[in-house]
């Protein structure tokens, strides 16, 4: 879904995960914050992180810890398959060079 917005409001610093409810990771919070600002229309976006009405002070401390923590490294789970290679070649008229440029541009080399 592409819903560009000038402002992103984060209403909770926790999410439901495999092990129950857990705090957002730094990468997760940054990804949500990165949704603010409409490409080509806004020079910058605005992010608001709301404090809960019950745990206001704890939420502020949690937000500070999440925002100041180091971002965990990202590992790719991309695994090309034979079918993917065939579809890519078919889409680009069998041009191996065009397919290679596309993959390099998309995933690095």
C-alpha cells in the first residue's frame, strides 16, 4: 500500500511479536519514521512519538533508549531461484547484460 504522508504518528513503542509483546527495535522505529514525507513534494517529514497515558515516563525513557541504540545489522534473505532467473530473462528479452545491471542496481554487487 502506498500511502504517502507528511507526518507519521507512532502511537506505541511496542509490537506483537513471536514471543508476545515486545519493544520496537531501533531499525523498526526508524523504518516507520522513514515513512514521513512525500517523495517529490516535501523536503522533510515530521514524526511524532506519542507517550501512553498510563506509562508516560516509562514510554519517554523507552523512546530515548530505542532512538539512541545502535541499529542492528541487516541480513538479506534474498535467494534467487531458477524460476526467478528464467522470468527475469523472459521479461528482458533474454539480455543477460540488462538482467545483470538490474540485479546489481537492486541488490548491490
